[in-house]
C-alpha cells in the first residue's frame, strides 16, 4: 500500500534546505510517522474463551426432612422448699447455686417449742401406759372371781372396759409422740429432691411458717433437661397426609432424635429423644406441644433458655441436595440454572422442601445426572456457552481476569498481591528495559507530539 500524501511535505522541504542535515533527519522521522500510521493493518479481536462456572451433579438419595421449631428448656423436676414448721430461722446450711442431694439439710428452725411438745407427749404416753397396766391387772383378777360368782358380771365388764380404754389412751399417746417427733423433724428443712438450688428467699432471723408454708428456696433438677416446643397443626396435618400418600416416609415417630440449636447459633453436642406429642391443640394459637429430653450432665443448658429444636419427622426417598447458593428464591417460585451438554444455560423451576446442613432439599424439577450451576453467576453475560467445572465446597472458579474468585470464607484462592493479564506481563519487560522516570518523560512528549499530527 502506497503512503498517503502528507499536507506538510511542501513546506518541510523548504525547511530541509535551510536546516541541512539535522532538519533532514527530523523530516525523515516525521514523514515515517505519517506513513507508518496509514500502513498499519487493523488486527481482528480474538474471541474470548467461554467463562468457567462451578456445577454440581444432581444425585437422587433418601434425605431426612428436618423441621426446626422454637422452644424453651424446662427442668425435669422442680421443687419449692417450704417451711412446714413455724418459728425463727436460725441457720442456712447450703451455698446458693450449688448442687444438693435429696435429704440434705438446708435450713434450721428454732426447735425448742417442738422439743417441749415431744417431751409432753412422751409423759402423756407414760401415764397412759401406767393406767393400762393397772386396768389389765384388775381385769385379770376379776376373771376367775366372776366364774366363782365372787363378783358380779357388771364389775367384771367394767374392769374389761377400763382395760380397753387404757389401751386406747396408750395408742393416742403414741400418736401424739409421733406427731411431736415429725414436727420436731420439720424444724430441720431438708431437700425434697436432688438438683441445683437457687438463692435463699429468706435470711437468718426471719419468722417462717406462721400461718402459711413460707417458701425458702427453689430446687431444679437439670439433668436430664426437657425442651418444650410447638408446631402448627397445619404442618402436622400436611406431614401426615404426605406420609399417608407415600410421598414421604415416617422417620421413627416418638423415638426420633432431636438436635437443639442454642441462642448463639451453636448446636448442642448431645442429641435428645422425642418423649411425646400432645394430643390436644392449643385453641388460642393452633399449635401442638411436643417435648424432648436431653442429657445435661455438664449443666450447659439452663431452665428457661430459648432454643430451636431440629426434628427429623419424615424422609423423602427421591430427593436431591443442592447448596443454597444454587437456588434462586423469589415470590414467583424457586429456580436453578442447569448447564446442558452443549454448554448452554437453561433456567429450571424446582420444588424446594426444608433445609438440611446448609443445603436445600429439592423434591421436584431435577433429574439425576443433570449439572446445576452453583458458582460463577457474575461472569455470565447474556446467552452463550459456558465451561462447566466441578464445584467443591469452600472453593470458587477463577474470575474473568484470571484471579480466583473469593471462596465461601471470603479469601481468594491465590494471593491478593499477584498481578494477572497483560499488565502483569508488561511489568517485567518495563523493569528489564532499564528506563528511569526521567528517560520516560521525553518518550511521552514525543508520543504526544505525534498524536497532534
């Protein structure tokens, strides 16, 4: 291709004659720049490679459907420690917040009045026993006399009656002694059950049990621990209908395992078992109450804690587990992106059940062997093929610039300082040329001048 005529060729020739050799060199470079600009052929842009996306292969499996329900913990046994004897509280024998055993002494009430009552009952019993001895002797003496008709039968009957009355008085005396002993025992307040005792509700010197059984403390048995949670009756009916139709299978009934999620999001390490499901529905809320029992040997669970109970009530035979990021949820329904054999992406509507271990349980809409897109959504621009690569939990496919995309934890797969692309390739070349900043300034000025021409 011939060089295009330069509009400054005529005037520059006159300058060439005046400037001599130096002007000739300058003119030659300028004309070469004009010719080179027009002679450079236009290079066709290379087609970019298809973007890589992470996919998982759908696999049918039997998946347990876990229901997460709100609930609260409750002590297995609760007992109020009350004063059953009236008097002044003298001493407390336990440390608040400690574990106590059944029968352990907790409080002492002034027992002087009860000791006196016991002594009086013992004395009354002794008198009754003495009267009984006398009555028995008289009845025994009258028996042969009445047979010999030495005494009348009426006198003998009076002697026998006096003996029986004396026996009754002895029985009354023994009961009075037993009552006095019981009341004296109440002066020492003991723990009715084993468990953890709370704070003392009264202090030494307080008058307790006067007219009512004063509450002194509260003991709660927290090993095992109960968890009471509720479930809407509508969910229960739908679940029973699905099991009856065969779409789902029962997962153990009342022997099902229960996992508890604490308020901070952590999972309690020891599973529990479902004890029962209430037969009646709460008319005010439309909920059914369920109860589970969990071991609590270390005392990590406390009564009244808010928890969430995960209960596996049914299992789906032909279900697919997908990472939650693979499912797009909206008001119009749930969809996933399926990568076909030709690399094209198609949107697919699916039916999603409950979540399990950070994944969605897909019940309908997918077939085994289909590839579902999980990662790389931001790199897909309009219709076109993609390159499907297997997706692994905690990793991400590389981005369009060559750097790996951030993983689930937010850390890139390669170091953040590593450059990529043409800029990275050009950096070593610039460093090896040995050009300094001062030497680069004239080159920039020359390029700017050429651009103006």
